C-alpha cells in the first residue's frame, strides 16, 4: 500500500515481504547524501528504496532483531550491489541519522515509548521521523485484545493516535502529526476477514522532528 509500480519493481524479489501498511518514504522527503535509519527493516525493502534516493553519498542503516532477517537483507543488498546500505542490531550511535523511518513495526513492540526515545536519540538535531503504522481508533473487545494472531499480525498491539502523540512529545519531538489513512481499512479487513477489525484500526502516517537545539 502506498508504493508505485516503479518502486515495487525496483527491488529484487524477496526483499518485499508484503508486511507494510503504507510507504514511509512518501513523507520522508529523502535527499541525496542523507543518513537514514529504518527501524524493523525486515528483508530490506524500504532500505533498498531509500538507498536509491540518498545516492552514493548517502547511507542507510537497517535495524532488525533477528540474525536470520538481517542475513536475508544483507543478501538482498549484495545481489543488487547496494553498497550504501548496512543491516545491524541496535544500538545505533547517538546523532547518526537525518531521518528515521519505520513501516508497520512499532505496534509490535511492548514498550513503544522507548522506541520513540531511541529514535530521538539516534536522530541528528533537526532530524525527522517518518513512520507508517497501524493505530487503534475504537475500543477493542477482550477477545480481540487477547488474540495472539492479531498481536503478531500488527493489529491488536496498536495504540491510539493520542497516545502516539503523547509518547513523541515526551521523547522530545516537535511538529508532531499523526495522519490516519481511511482508505487503508479495505486492506486491513483482509488481514482478519469477518472480524470487524477495519472498524477498530487504520493505517496512519506519523511525522515528527527533533529540535535543532536538542541534544540526545
């Protein structure tokens, strides 16, 4: 969702696992020479697209939690000769990135506030956050809340826009904006057909900026 046919065709087969809920690069405004950190980079799809935008003078760091996924992403980058991309575990050094992106991953993390603090830490002063993720728009039944499949499927762990905005502000971000994408409900319905999840969740674009005077 949110990618052009050109973008989908630009990265080798196997890098796109089809697990995103939007295109964070649509709001990231990546520029040549910038450094990008992708939180939850998976098989490298968004990293490899970002690498094309920042060019040879830029740098992309994909962060994921499993060795198997990191190895898959490294292989995908090597196969297309993307020399300006690397994949690793956290922590990334302070004040490293011009942009932090993420695609449908933060909702999986139990301590989401810590994720935003980490994003703030690794951003340079003036750096920006561009995230596509699922947010909760209506109270959940106990049955939906406790369903392991919905938790693993990037749904039941989602938080409200208000909570996301609060966590970002507490981390130190400014110019915070959470923009729901109502058209995503059609896609979300397919993740658990017949369970009414499209009336409880929606994809959203999350934007914020680290103040230029801030220190990590």
